[in-house]
């Protein structure tokens, strides 16, 4: 079965994550001031990720994620992270996930094969 999640792409971190974790917040929470852990979806290697530019409606990313792993010591524009995607420009990745306006400019669709 394929599970599809739609929402806001962002780089999530808090005490204990030891680096930025790429995620999407479910579209149900997008307009809320406070987001919930329940609707937080961590992006994983092997997931299919589609990113749409809200202003132009252009699909800027559409691929199965292959990644370069790290022990949390990769640096993307001052943010430590656990992995970076292969085949996606890292400047674009930073604009989508790290820019404070990313949540207003991009929409993410994440597809994952599950046993459910």
C-alpha cells in the first residue's frame, strides 16, 4: 500500500535530534500557529518526494530520494543535518526546507510504501 502525505516542507530540529531532520507538517496543521507531533512526517531515504512551487505551480522536485548519509555533521548553510539528497541542488533544498518563507512558497507531497 502507498501512503501519501501532503503538507509544508521544513527542517525540523529540537534538543536531542543532533541535527536537522527533513520533514513535512501535514496540511491539516499548515494554517495553525502550533503544529502537532501527530501530523509531523519525517522524510526518509527511499520515499518519493514531490515539491511544488506555490507561486508558479511548477514541480521543482519529483523523485525517489537517494541520499548521502552523515552522522549529523553535514552542514547546509549553517544547519547541521543527517543526510542530503542526491540529484537535487542543495541550494534549492535549503530554499525549500530552511528558508523562513519556504512554508509559504512550497507544498510537499510524500509517498511511502507501507505495510498498512
